[in-house]
């Protein structure tokens, strides 16, 4: 049949999607998205590009987490966009609530105060639970326990270049614990006492601090560096004693609620304290957009190989508040 033979020929064309079928070695990893039901459509955009640019060739499973139950529509629409397995989990109460030692009246006053000063997310209670969950608990959620690596996905982000290798296997092979694409300064007003808390921790737990750590990269009079949303990481790093002690130390001090400590600076500081530079990777080849910033590689060969759709002139690495040049100088 001429129609079938034509199809067969198309099918075996080595320039087509053969990677779909011959890629069998995978890391023990999952894509993780903490997301609200109301963000479904923004998330679908993210998944669509994430699949097209990368995961359709690798089929890593997704773990979706939420502080309330996901709707049937959410499950149906997200599953429809991928061949991968999709898991949906509700966050247990203790991972998304006030610990007993937090004075909730004081927390509410702090929110009102920060809100009046227009601190970003300063008045939001849910944002604080989100930051605390991402700092201290996501890696302990039941659905993530089977996995060793994660790639964090958010609603309404973009991946602007093809990724034709497996970053998880890359991490595993090179014994990396953390990867990022965008790093920037944190607003001082969200973390006024975080730095003191870190210094206190270093004094109390000197044995946890890694030799040849990367503190130089983040310590700065103007505040701390943090990595924006994009993370590929080793879950066992967050499950380790040093990090658990670090999180518990911060949690006891109450800054997640009395200030607005973000998960990004907390993660970044932990990586700087407990890792060496050779264990952390800047993914220059992964083009990532999260409003209002993007990392777009400037090398033209990446654009050709990766069929990129971003403007290399709009690259956050070059902005004065980017910490990436400092990363290379560290
Ligand atoms: P930003 O990136 O810091 O501006 O904050 P986002 O609003 O994007 O929140 C970070 C991530 O946490 C996103 O993936 C959100 O979908 C998720 N998130 C934020 N707040 C909540 C919440 O109250 N419930 C749930 N389920 N997810 C949340
Ligand atoms: Mn976001």
C-alpha cells in the first residue's frame, strides 16, 4: 500500500522523533509543580512548552501538589498534555499551617505592616505558607519520597530552547546537587533578620558547614542572592541533616511568618553553606522565562541547535542586579 509505505518511511526517518523510543536510561526523578486550581491554564502553557522542548523525549513523571484537593478538571486537563505518569497530591495540614510557637496575632500585625510598606507579597498569608512548604517540606511529601531528583515547574513560565539531553542524568553523572538559570538579589525588606539567623546557625552548627563552600557568592551587604523559581536539584540534599537542622533553626525563629522569608533565598543560602561550587551548575543552555525575567543564551549555536524563540538581547545575566557574573567570578 503506497500510503502505508510512505508512513513507514516517515516513521523511521532518523531526523524525526526517534529519541522517543530509544531513550531508556533515566534518573529517578520527577517534575514537581506546587500549584493552585485557579492557575490551571497558566500551568498548561508551562507543561505544553516543557513537553515540547524536553519531556516528550524523556517522559519523566509529574507530581502536582496543592494545599487543597485538585479539581477533576485540573487532573484531566494536565494529564491530557503528557504521556508521562501524573500524580496529584494534597499537602498534609502540618506542612501548611502555623507551628505552635508562632504568635498568629503578631504574624497578622507583621503582614499588615509589610503590606502598608508595599513589600512584595508582604500582606499575603498563603504566600508565607507556600514559602515555608517549599523550604521545609516538599521533599518530604509522600509522593516525592520515591524520587532522588526534582525539576521545579511553575505556571506561566516558558522554556525557549530545545533541551536535547537529560539534565537529571547530567546532575547524577556529575554528582551535582543543585542547578539554576537565573540568580538575583533579594529585597532586603522581605528578610531583614535572615542574615543574622544564618550567622547564628553557623555559630551553633559549625560541623554542618561544608569546607570550600560558596558563601562568597551570596554574602553581600545589600542582601542575599537568590535563584528565581527554576531549580533542578537533588532531593536527598534537602533531606540531609545539615539542611533539616538549618530549616528547623529558621522555622523556630519565625521569620517565615513575622517577615517574609522566601524559599528562594533559603534554598540559595543552604546551597552556599552546604555545597561546593563543583556541586552546583548554572544551566546556561536552558532558556527560561518567569515574569519579569528571562535567561536566554547569547551564543548563537545554542539558538540554532535549540531552535530558540527568545531574544538573546533580553538576557537577565547582563542586568546589574543579576548575580550570575558574580557566580563566574566566585
Ligand atoms: P512568585 O513566583 O514568587 O511570584 O510566586 P508564585 O505566585 O508564582 O508562587 C510560587 C509557586 O507556588 C507557584 O508554582 C504557585 O503556583 C505556587 N503557589 C503560590 N501560592 C500558592 C497557594 O496558596 N496554594 C498552592 N497550591 N500553590 C501556591
Ligand atoms: Mn512564580
